[in-house]
């Protein structure tokens, strides 16, 4: 691998999976977020120039690293990937056209429809195979406390719930996740699981790690 590729931070690897870092911007500032602790994941500095990625640059790196892609590509970086919706669609389209057997997952906070002021899920049919949505809590009050989202508690929580519903209704595999083991977020796992399953999503618990991020 060249020195340029070793130092770039648009495409990185965790557990042999390719991850794509589209933006450093986010509508949340979760209490357990890595960004408040350090700037690296797996030794890669995740800070982006101008806070977002150029999709053409991302595609260039995917081409150069295609022998390492594996069976899944994950949009999950130092921010909320769905904020850069057009870039996500462009990169996903490239992957699907050139590596059709590779699955694409988007790790998201579920606020895309609130941000873009429309249901964007149908636009991703055929481009995204699964969503992993940060459920975080079973009620709006605790959700706001944990996420510090830029929306009012009820709006942010409902927006996330509605996104999960849309993803499920559009036939996209959907996981609803919570982070366990973080001292400042005492969530009710059972209630969260019941909420997730009632929405048609698969429930997942992600263990908080001391490094400041949870297992993907």
C-alpha cells in the first residue's frame, strides 16, 4: 500500500470490512461518541478537510483498494453519512455497478428525513442493502439526553422512529441498535428491544469500548 493510501481517511478498515467516512458533521452529539475522546479509529485520523468527503476521491480509493473490500461496505465515519446523501448515492451506485456481489450497509442516526425534509429511503432502493439505526433509548426524553440531538426531543425521537418504519416498509433490512456499558447512559434494554421489534427491525446491542467507540 502506498504512503498516500496509508494516510488518507476517506476509506478505512475495521474487522476486515471497508468503511467509508463521508462527513464529520452530525445532527447528534451522543454522550458516548468517539469524537469527544479522540480523532482516530483503528489508527486512522478521521478528521476531514472541509468536514466532508469528495465522492470522486472516495471512488478513487475504492478502486485502488478493491482487492481488500471483502463482502460488505459500510458507510460509517466520523459523522452522519446520510447528511451527504448525494455523495452516498453516487458512491453506492459505483459499488453496485462494479462490485454487484458486495453488500452495502449505512450506519445512521435516522435523522435524514428530518434534514432533507422528505422520505429519502425510497431513493436508496437498490443502492443500500441494510441500515443500522441508532435507537439509543425507548423514549424521547432519554433519547435527547443521550444524543444531544439538534432537534427538540419529540421531533428527533419521532424522526428516527419514522425512518426505521420507512426502511422496514421499503423492504430494506433494518437493525435498531443501542450501546450498552456506558456509565452515563442507563437505558432499559428490554424496553428498547420491544420497541425495535414492534417497528419490524432487528434489535442489536453494541458494547461500549474504552477506546470511545462501540463494536460495529
